[in-house]
């Protein structure tokens, strides 16, 4: 009970900081410099818990301030710090409460079954192609028996392509806005088409089994 209360309190505090200090944190990020470097990581980590700013916008801004290479390092480090904090809170904090709530939903049980089959590849696929919302992946993995290192390594590798594209688009924005929008738009179109094919094939299989 105490763990649950403490975990929920931490979660609320993190979200509150993001919501109340959003403009100040963004201003510090845009200033550049060493302080901005660490503030950027912190803000990205906060946005893992609650997207006070859409991640593509935030990662693009960070890429524009620091350039592609440093932008990737900042965004990836912040994203993984937040993701692992969320994972730990799910596993050791409000585990019993969250499991009771989530396991009553058939869809979540289906996700858990998918993520428990060859965990590394399942998590990597979900990070590369977000067929399951990222927070749901983190919570389910936290509640399951997935090894933390498997979760960390698969999530890190899976986040790299998206962050790399966002950082590069952000770094290129001031010199070529059309290219930046086109780059990320093309990437999102590819993700959408892959998701569409996966969902279509799943629905087709379900119709076939019912016949």
C-alpha cells in the first residue's frame, strides 16, 4: 500500500513539473549550453510519463539546438531514463493495483501474451513500429516477468531510428523547412502503412477463423 501511494505521488509530481514548468523548461532548452543539455534530458524523461509537449516537437527542438549527433544523445538518454523510471515504478510501485486494473481488459492480456513471446523481438518491434502505445508497452513489461536488461536493450535500439530522424529533421529545419517536414512526414507515412498492413492481416485472420 505504501509503495503504491509513494509511486503514485512520484508520478503526480513528475507530471505536475512538466505541466507547470513547461514554458520555462523549453526556454532553457533553446538557450543552449551545458545547463540546457541536462534540462533537455530531464524534460524528455518527464514527457515519457505525460506528453506535455508532443515528442516529435520536443526532439525536433533539441535537434535544432544541439545538432543531429548531440540531439540524438540527449533525446535518447532522456527517453530511456524516463522509460526505465516508468518501468521500475510499474514493477515495484503500483504493481498490484495496475495488474488488477489492466488484467481485466482482454486486449491488455493479448498484448501481454505477445510481449512475453520472445520478449526482445516483441519489444523491439513495438518500439520500431508502435502497434501498441509506448506507455502500455512499458507498463505491461513492468508487470510481467520480462528481464529489465532485455527491456532496456530492446527499447533503446527500437527508439534510435525515430529519434535519429526527428533530430536530423530538427537540425535541418532552419535551413530547409520543406525537407524537414517531408522527412518526418515520409517516415510517419511508412509507419502508418506498416500498421495498416498488420491490422488488416490480423482482421483477415480473425474473419478466416470465424468461418
